[in-house]
C-alpha cells in the first residue's frame, strides 16, 4: 500500500534551517508529482511546494526564495529544504501524492520556529 513517512522536523530559531524528508513506498515514485503542505492550528492546510516527475517546481509566494523542494528517485524520497525560517512557518508539514484520483498523505511532522 501507499506509504509516505516524513522526518526531519523539530524546533529551530528564527533565521535557521531545516530539511524535511518524505520516504515513499507502494507506488512508482519517479512518475508521480509530489507535494508538501502545511497546517498550523486553527488554519486551513496550505500548499507549500510541488515537484513534478520531470522536476518542475512550484512554490507558495510565502516561501519563494527560502524553501527548495527536490527529489531523489533512486531513494524514493522528496525533500524540502527550508532556510531563513520565520515564526509564521510554524506548522505541521505533510507530504502528499495523488494516485488514480485519490490523495495520499503522510502522518505529518511538526516544525516549530521560535526563539
């Protein structure tokens, strides 16, 4: 079955960096678009970044120039490098893919930006 497992979250000071990883299994990773979403308490889940099978990237305006999404098809893993982190980036971050009109989500991982 499809599994997405996030790792790499934690507590970081403003201006710091983190790299999230999402290990995928149960489907042909290399041909699927992969996305990162985030959700802070009391807010709607929002799209952060997307990378297509061909490597095309799209970002939310709020993270452009600070976050970079990438993928390693040999490792079935998608990454989110987050630099210049701000308190507003605090959220639970989710990895997502879509297969045959169904969305699959990871369990989410907490990122807290605070001094």
